[in-house]
C-alpha cells in the first residue's frame, strides 16, 4: 500500500499546476509571477517548465531534474500544519517549499521577499 507521500511523488506536476494558477489568480496575482517563483526554486527556465508540464512529469522526476536555489533553505514556517524544518524526506521538503512559495504569492507577499533576495 502506497503512503500518501508516495502518491504525491508519482503524481504529475501538471495535475497540480492549474491549482497553483487558480490559487494565485484568485488573489490577484498572475501566472507569470507563479512561473517566476517556480523557476527561481527549480532553476528551470520557462521553456523547461512548460516541457515538464507537457510531458506530465511526476513530482519525483520534476524535482530530480531541478537545481534547487541555494536560498531555498531560507523558506521556513509551516505548510499544511507541518513545520518545513521538521520534514525529513528531501523530496517532500522540496514539494513543501513550492507549496509555501505559492502560498506566499497568493497572500500578496512582495516578490523580493518570496524569492529570498536581499536577506
């Protein structure tokens, strides 16, 4: 029996991406800002990101090919009631980093703070 985490790992990133888009758009942010956040975290350019969406890459393979930004370790706090610092699985931590950045974007946080620049 697969755990909840294992199911998330094998889920196509493209299945969740529209949910991220609608979440940020409901809060008057736009998809280009979402793309900026995702490309910052993953090191992908927008063309590579679109390729992953088209190919239905799983979260596991999406993050396996990502070069996580060195400042991602500055992403702290809780997501879904779990403190990011307490997440032990490296893949789940990367997924939660992304969730946290999407939340911050949707809450109207300034882009320079979301991207952990100038810290």
